[in-house]
C-alpha cells in the first residue's frame, strides 16, 4: 500500500493534516486516501506545530518561498546565477 518515495510539499502536508484532523477519527481514512501510514500524518502534525507561524503562513494556498526556507542558500544561488 505504500507509495514508495513520494514526496509531499509543505503545503500538501498542511492540507493533509488539516483534512485528517478536521473531523475526529478521520486520520486513517485520510491516510488511506493518500496511500500513507496514519503515523506519518501524526508526525507531520507534530513537526508543523513546531514551525514558526510566519513560515506556515507563507504556505497557505501559496507556493513555497525559497528565501524563507533557505535564506543563506538563496543569497548564494542568486550570487552564483548572476
């Protein structure tokens, strides 16, 4: 049942966690829908809870901003590309 090495973006993880915890007892059905283990959703919930709110706010219905996620790397990449 596992999907292998499928990677979810932070925004996708946030939507999956929200879907799983909107209704009590919805974690297992949500996990089945995305073909992942329920423990993965619980792990994401815990990890998302430890992220600063300004980082999470950038991912609500938006594409990720690489400057926030990787500030030092972003500057280096821009310098390298120029």
